[in-house]
């Protein structure tokens, strides 16, 4: 069975090589297979249209390539202006890319825009990301207790709150010195798990 699969993959890669005319790297990994940068670099493709300097059709790349100091709202306005909807999956892809690149400020801007403009109905995970990047960027000790309390109150409105949100809130309230509030959240988390 393995030999058949190997022959099939080898024949498929040869056919791909002949069709595209590109050199295929024989030592590939699953991560390289899933990475758009590796594939585009190997095959010579560009993420922009063939007209040269046009914008890529991937929202996360537009957000990543936005110059410093430019508001993230410009990317979303351009994206929607070209007729593309803002989907939850596009946002999560962009957030994960920004997290990987350690662009926490840009990720916080994206989540603030999502919460403010509501291109789709924000769910608990959106607020959890907002809380996470607020903590990472501003630091909890300098943080904004009112902002933290407001974000946590918003998350509480959802019928199901993830344990990650509870743990983030406990850590955040503990670090700003509101230990009694952190203990209340801990007790609430334990009582919800017991149901």
C-alpha cells in the first residue's frame, strides 16, 4: 500500500513539474506544504494580480503589509470597497498570522475594529482575543481596570464562556491587584464546570 502511495505521489509531483515547469523540492515537510510563502517562493508566484502593484486578494496579507502608523480601518475599507465581505475566518487567519509575527498592536487594532464596527456578530472568542491582546500590549499592571471589567462583562453575556477566557480574566485581575475579583471569577469558573 505504501509503495503504491509513494509511486502515486512521485508521479503526481513529476506531472506537476512538467505542467508548471518549476523545480520541486524533494525534501518537503507538512509545514512547508501548508505555508503560502514557501509555495509562492518556489513556484515564482506573486500574491498580487498580474498588473504589478495591485493589492493582494488575501485580507491577512493586506493587514500585515500595512505601513506603520496607518490605521487598520483603511485595509478593511479598501477590502469592503472592492466588494469582499469580512468573514470571521479571514479575521481569525489574520489574527493568527499577526500573533505568529508578534504584531500584537496590529492584532489589537484589528480586534478593536471588529468590536466597534461589527462586520459580523462578534462572539465570545472575538472578545477573548480582544482581552488577550489588550493584556499583551498594555501590560496588566499598567492596564485599564475599567476596560478589563467592561470586556469581562461583555464576555459574561454569552451563554458559553471558554475556560481560556476565565483564565485570562483571573490572571488579569490578579496582576492589577484585584485578588478578590480574581477569586470570584475562579469560583464562578468552578461552579460552571460542575454543572
